[in-house]
C-alpha cells in the first residue's frame, strides 16, 4: 500500500523507514539538503527501532494511489507544507504532531479527508540530511476520526516495533501529551538535553512548575487525562496540589520521564528546530497552554515566561544559561 509522509524529518522519517521496512511503498515530501540526500542515498534509520536503509520517493505532490497520508511537520509548518501537494480527495490523514490545533488545521485545509491524530512517545532526531536516529523507543497512541484510525492502525501496528494504542479520547490524550511536552522548551532555551535539564535543580523546578501550570489549566477546562505511556490521570493528580507541592510533583514526573528516555541525550524536537535555525513550535505547545489559560481564567506566568525565552533564542541564536533561565521564569512567578 502507498503511504505518503508530509514532512519526513525525525518522526516522519522514522515512520517512513519503518513503513518501507514493512513492505509499503513510501513517498515523502521534503526540502533542502534533506530532500537531496533522500533522493541520492535514501533514508537511513538507526537507534531504538533498529537499523534500516529505506528507498523512498521524494515527491512534490501526493501520488494519486496514496491510501494513507501522514503529516509529521512541526505544527507551525503544517499549512505551508500542505499547500499545493494535492492530497487526493477523501484520503485518510494521520497528523503526528505535538501541541494543540494541528488536527483542526488539517481538517480545515482538507475538508474531504478523515483526520486522525498520532502522539509519538518515542524520541527521534534528524541527525543529518537523510539520517534519523531513534534515541528512545516507546509506543505510539492514535485516535480521532474512526475512518482514519481504521486505515492507519493495522499499517502502523505491523510496522512499529513498539505498541500502537488507540485512545477513545484523543483530546484528553493530547492534553496529557502537552504536560509531557513541557520538557521541550527548556532544552531549546539552554541548549541542554532533556536529561541534563532534569538533572539541573533550577531547571527541573521550572519544568515542574510548567507541568503543574499545564495541569491546572487542563483541569479548569475539564480535560479528562488519558493514559499515554507512563503518564495517566493518577500520575497527574499530585500536580494539582497548590504551590510548592504541585511543583515538586511536577519535578517527580520530569525525573520519571527523563529516566524513561535512557542515556542517549534527547534534545527533544524544539532544540532540534533551534539548531537548524528554524522557528519552533513553542506557540503550539506552551502557547496552547497560555491561550487555554486565558480562556479558562487561569494565569500562566510560567508558560508566558518560557514562550518569551524561546522566542528570544529564535531571534538571537544565543542560548540562555540555566541560572538566567531559572531566574527569569521564577521572577515572573513571584
Ligand atoms: N522528534 C521527536 O522526538 C518527537 C517529535 N514529535 C512531534 O512530531 C512533529 C514533528 O517533529 P519532528 O519530526 O521532530 O520535526 P522535524 O523538524 O525533524 O521534521 C519535520 C520535517 O518537515 C519538514 N518540512 C517543514 N516544512 C516543510 C515544507 N513546507 N515542505 C516540505 N517539508 C517540510 C522539515 O524540513 P526542515 O528541516 O527543512 O524544516 C523537517 O524535515 C512535531 O509536532 C513534534 O513536536 C512528537 C514526538 C517525538
Ligand atoms: C516526548 C518527546 C520529548 C520526545 O523527545 C517529544 O515529544 C518531543 O521531542 O517533541
């Protein structure tokens, strides 16, 4: 079956290689040096999902015989990446993105397509043109439009070495992932890996506060937290404690997530954008928490400060020291 991946970077590239390994015909959209390398040498995958060299077709338009489209650009690139690629009318789409709003955007651009959501719990890095490494193997959770899930589930289950679970409440799952993805911004601000961030007492406290703030906003909106990977409603309940107790529970969650990422440094997807000189997804991840906080009447000083710091690093390309980052976020909390 032909699967077309729009945005075959870290996550999309890992899936493209796995789908090729499972015997599918795989087309990808890509740009720049990465597109050149994919055309000339194929896509090389290594790390936690095993090694594979995939032959993928780099295309400007989605081939008409495509049976499943996977959108795996950063959320902020979605609209541009879908422009002019001519997704066949009605073709099922899976949006593999963090943050909120990616699937709604795809639905508005492709009104004829059933749109599902994929939440990758594994960690992947685009380490060079045509080269993807999985730094931590973990499951995938999918949900959303039943017609998209029905097509994607058997294909993904046969291709991925880890579990592919279906969530009946994908919005709750997206919010749960949003708590996990509070680990993304501090590496983008400081240049450190997630593991180094969590090992630093000052940064871990900021991270704990960001997680507790995300849980407070989600709770105010009535989010039903879902089990994804090691995180579920019970794991998030202690983060709802007020003040320092909620922050300390967030720090514990951060430690648990970092342990699960193992020893290979994980830059998370946001630092990878900074390293490549790209605009990050901070507005779709931390910005989503701040926007929801405004709607729910919950103040989000930690998210606001983190967003400002990430935008500063995008503008200046200069990382902020852990001490400065912690001071600038905690000042806004006082
Ligand atoms: N990396 C990870 O470990 C994880 C990431 N995620 C989420 O998955 C999503 C994808 O992240 P990730 O794989 O890290 O991102 P990447 O930046 O590695 O991959 C996205 C790819 O899309 C390409 N792209 C962007 N715009 C266009 C366009 N207009 N036309 C063609 N190609 C385009 C990018 O090219 P270019 O490099 O030129 O911008 C890049 O190769 C994000 O929402 C992220 O938060 C979820 C779980 C884990
Ligand atoms: C879970 C995590 C942090 C894996 O790297 C991720 O979702 C990301 O990098 O965007």
